[in-house]
C-alpha cells in the first residue's frame, strides 16, 4: 500500500500529520506511544483487552484528534440542535481519522481509524454500557487534557466540550507529554446538576459515572429525539471557550438564575424538532 516515497524521519512525519490536521481545521492533536497503556497511572486502569495493541497488534503510536462542541449549541440541550451538532462532530471525527489513517497507509505504515462511538445504539449501552476502545483515555495519554469529577477529559481550550477520535498506527511517532496539572476545580456543578444523578463527589476514577443511570436517561431522551444529555459538560466552568462566547459565569445554568433572554432562546430551540 506504500506510495514509494515513505517518510522515515519520525519528527518529519509528525509535522506533516499536524500540518494535515491544521488544513482540516482540527484544533487539537496529540500522540501517545502504545506502551503508555501498559503502565497504570491510576486505579482502576484500562483493561488489557481495551488497549491499542490488543485491538491492532501493529500499533506503536496512537494519534488523537479533538473537535469542540460549540457552547451556545450545547446550552440548549436537550435539543435537536445539540443532537445534530453531536452527530456532525462524530461524523467529522470518523472522516478525519479515516483520512489520516489512509495517508499513513500510503506512507507504508499499517494504520486504522477507531470509530468515534463503538456501539450500535442506546439499547446496546443499556445492556453493556462500554465501547471496545476509550477515546477519553487516549486523549489523556496523548496529553490533550486530564480527567475531571464528571469522568470526562477536560482541556484548557474547551473544558470537557470536545470529542475525540483516534488512529492506531505502526508508525513510531514522537509522543506528547502528559498534562500534569489538574484542570478540574472541583466546583461540583456537574454532580449537582446531573439530571440522572449518575455522578458523585470524588476524584476520578475513585468515583465513576453510574453508567446504567446515564444510559437510561439517554434512552429516554432518545425516544424524544433530543439525546444526548450533555449537562455535565455544559455546566463545567473550565475552558477558554467560555470566555470566547461570553459565558464565563456558569451559574446561569442553575434553577432561577438564568437570564430571561437566555431562557427564552433555549426554550424556543427545545420546543422544536423533538417530542
């Protein structure tokens, strides 16, 4: 599958990959060596069957990209607007990671993309609430962010309002450093405002999301065509995107504290396109 002009220098290959990501307007790119999964950084850790080499034995590096969810759209959740953006971002992640894997294959490095959501439907999650690969852990190990109380990966740029895609590749790429300083400020808004009570106070991973409660609530929203929920990432105060959209004060999401003009806009969006 090689093109005959294989790039052998790892630094040059990484630069070309990053340049391609910029051309596709991908704002977040990180790389983790596959061996990072083999050293537990906290407990419970990623089980062996869920690690890159167990899924694609040729893996030497994992390329992770991130695309943001736009805060004003997310603020209307649960709504058809957020549902459509969620699916649009997932589709783009699948397309971009497929294209990046295809490029690496042409260079002679066996590579595969991992689909954004590795499950068939909410009904599947109700029975078995886990996918075959964790993009969150991949993003963490690629240095793009670290975990918060909401069990999501928080980033400086977008807080938890970002979704990740991954490429497993045989290319031995220079990896990025882990982000050491915690980004979560433990405000507990995600815990207090979770509509399904799926979160509890405590450090990740000591306190994990109650996946069955989260999936059950998502299934209810799906019946109304306004899933997913997104509340735990909406209310998080972390992220430069809050300043960009002029929404530095997350207290507007608390009952009785939403300005009238926002309440009116959100109600309008929520009253159309779903049941």
